[in-house]
């Protein structure tokens, strides 16, 4: 439940941020990392440390190098990785 709410919030914020045309957001319930940059081959995914390895296996072949945006039940974004502007 927390993950779904955080996913929705994060994607809405990225879409509203105006980071540029190369920054793409994967729609909820569709295959792909949460956010990816079509120019650099980098991607970001909001997940837990325990789920990260699975995300790397799924998304690295088609999207490039990923960075985690970890969250926990009591602290969101334990180690946020900024998206380059």
C-alpha cells in the first residue's frame, strides 16, 4: 500500500517538474522503470532495498544504468539520487 501511494506521488511530481522531453515516466502498471532518460540511458526506480536486484535484472537490458530511490515504512527516499537537469 505504501509503495503504490509513493509510486503515484513520485510519478506525478516528476511529470509536473518540467525536467525535459528526454525524461519519461512509465505509466502505473506498465513494464519499465519509474523514470528513465532517453538521452542518457539512465533510469530510476522507487523501491525497497530487498526488491532492487530484481529491478536491475528486469530493466537494465532495455533501459541502461539504474539508480535506486529506496524507501522504508517510516522514511521515504533513504538515499535519493538526483535526476540530472
